[in-house]
């Protein structure tokens, strides 16, 4: 006898440097995806059903997540009741211990809930640091977690002006990289937030690092195109450096052509974080009973 299958929405975070990205890759590759490790952790719970974790938001190699999400179905054996949300979090984290991956929260959701398609918005933050002339000058705790742009100062006013031009509904073809999915995805996206503000670094007040300034670029949309955030960030930083003007960012947007994007301008993956994925409150309902 087996218990009924239950669908869970899990929120998780990871340090993306050692992974090929969040999506699953063949197991014979040198670098696996975060999804590989999530599915292996679920398998160690010995469910009766085949394990398949459906990730809501794709991130590439080197990109981090403060909070990504996924749904997974789990059916327990021998008539055991479904996992409580709390027990599921603890059990998965136990099996993920060797990896820089952590389950933050779990919700029991409807059987037809889909983590990707039910998401209302996704928010990304890109962290920039000025005042470090070379990667080796970065605090060791910040390496792989920010982009050192080498200038001592950025023209933040111009950067903010250019960011406002990206807000709203546009054809973002110029700001996407081409891949196999390009012909099948509309380039029309609505950017709900594009903000630049002063950020905070690890031990940023240490005497050796006080001359360094952190900046956070925040972008929110229901969904993004492939490498769209890194391309937008690269163009905005170029404005801050004086290599582009805000009007030239507008020209790039209006070009609607991926090949119009300047070569070697895209921001590296290191400083990019998926900050959160939002859902309707009605989609997230807690278990009625705490059963083991």
C-alpha cells in the first residue's frame, strides 16, 4: 500500500560557481546542474514514484540564487503519511549537506500547480564593485560574488537615467543572447523594475576595503530572455563608465537585433543573483496537520 502523491513547492538557494547552471545535465559531465543534486536528494527519501524536479527559473553557470523555486511530487511507501513541510526541508537539507545548496522553505500545493508557469515575477540583483583595479584586490569573501568594473567611480546619475529607459513593455531582442530556443520565444517582455542603488559588501568597512563601493542593479519581470539581465547590466555599466550614453542604450533597445549588441560588453555571471520568485498567496497553503 502506498500513500497518495503530494506536490510540494520548494524554495532553495545555491552558490552557483561550481555548477553548470541550475538545470539538469547528463551525469557523465564534469560539472552537473543544481537540479541533479536536488533530484538525488529527493531519491534518498525513497519515494514510490519516479523523481522529477521542475525548476521555475533558469540560471546559467556561475550565477547564484538567493531564492529559486521548483515543484516536485513525492509519494511515500508502505502507507506512510505525506511529509510535513518542515520535515521535508530538514530531510532534503540533510542529503544536500556536502553541497552549497540549501532548501529554505516548502509548501504543499495543488496537484496541478506549476512552479514555472504560476510565478508572478522574478527578481534579479546584479552586484558591482568599484575601486578594485584588479580581481586580486577584491576581498576574498567577494570573489565570484560581484563584478569588479575597475573604475574608481561610476556616473550613477547617467546609469539610473539609462535604466529608466528599459522600464515597461518592449521588444528586448537586442538584449538577449541567441540559443536554440530563440525562434520559439517572444522577445516582448515587460520590465517592472530597473533600479540602481548603493549596496553592501562582506566586511566592506574593513580598513583595507573602505575605498571600495558596492552597487546593486535590480531587475524585476514576470520572465526574462536568455542572458537578458547580464546584457542589460553590461550596457548600463558602460553608461556609468562613459562608454555609452543613455540615448545609445535607447538606440540599442529600438534596434531589436541581438547582433546590434556591442561585443564584449555583457556582464560576467559572477555578480548575478536570482533574488526571489513570487507567487499568489492563494497558491501557497500550509498543511492542515503536522504529521510525520
